[in-house]
């Protein structure tokens, strides 16, 4: 008899999280709330209960509130957490969701929440409406809080709110199709030596070979509205040959220096880091895409 192909492990949590995924067994649900009355959740020590395969509790804890939550404050790292895969050998995929509630986070709230993931020691924004496969045994995240000045700040004085952070880890069968399309990890793009570096993650990657038999990589932004989406947008990498030289040219929807009229290309792709393809130009510009599936397709592994 064919039972469910996926075994889902749910964790609801708030704070600094250490999440241990057991090969067999279940994990507990956690939800903590904070009251914001001139305060914010500060970066805090937090160990959450988890239940191993034998039903044993691993640990528990709670976070403290800070005292510097106010309009115009600097971006605050409210809390951070890790998803620790441990020695799990079965394939898994993750999704992470932030769900604010209460009057503090009503429709017109000036408070902004964002989730970031650490990739190669760099924090990148996470589109938590998508799922992704872990690229390492330990995945690190943090939640940022902003309160930019607005016309209705006074309306939120003394209001209370709750943030639910839910991590869904899904065990996936080995024989599940791997795509394409794929979901990327971190993506970084610096178009010019003196230009800004834009980052994003969890974007749709499609790959194929064109009529000339050359590689084509297409990356689409979906419904994201971050800086990368606004400044770079959808992009593609197209392989071509001129004489004895192979080129990889980048075309973007919104970056002028990598467009139909402005050539942004390199003669080789750096695959020295497993799971990452990187296009490096002279004087520092680069494009980097994290995706094990894309890496395997590009390198023929």
C-alpha cells in the first residue's frame, strides 16, 4: 500500500531557534508572543523544545524584551534562529513564514518585518512564500524590525501584537522530480565596480539549451518587491561562441549596464564553490547564484 510520499514536521517558534530534525519522529509546536509598549524584542537567547525519535524533550527557553522600540529607530535584529539538520540522511525541504497579528500589526501599521537567511556569511532577504532545499546542515536566519517615521505613529502607541514564526520541514522522497524549474538559494549581483550589490533569494530558475545547443539560464522574480526586484528584475544568462571564445552574457529587465543595449558578459563561469555558479568581471562586478540543481546541470554532474 502506498502511503503519503511526504512526512511533514511542523515547528511554530519565536526567538533564537535551534531546530533538530530527527530521521523519524515528530517535532513540537511553539508560539511565543511579545507586547510592544515602547519596547521591542531584542536579540535574545532562546532554546526551543524539540522532541526526538524517542519522544524526549531536547530543551526550552524564552526571550527578553528590549527598550528601544520607537518610530525612526535603526533596523533592529529582533531575534535569530537556526534549522539544524543534524545527521538526517533523508532529503528535506523548508519553508519559513512570519505571521503578525494584533492591533500593533493591523493593516496600516508602520512597522516592517523582514526575514533574512545567511548564505556564505552574507545576509540575504528570504521570500518565505516559497519552499527551498537546504544547502548545508545548518541554516541560519534572523528577523529584522523597522519602524520608519509615518503620519500615524501615535495611533500605535501602547498597542500589543503577536508574531508567529512557523518553520515547516518536509521530508521528500528520493524519487521526487528535481525540476527544472528550480528554486534558488542566494542571488547577488553587482553590475559595475562602483555600483551597489543587490541580493535576493528563493527565485525560480529555469534552464535549457537553445537551438544552437548553448546553455540558457532564466531567473524570474515572481511577486517579490524588494530592492533586487526593483533594480535588477528578471534576468537571463545566455552562452554563445565568438571565434574561439565562449561568452556568458547577462540580460536583465531593469539594470541598464546589463541589458539589450549594454553588454555585461564573462568568458568563464566560476564553479569552485559547490552549489554556486559565479560570473566574475574585472574590478569586482559579479553575478552569483546559489542552487545545487543549477550547479549540477551547468557542470554536467
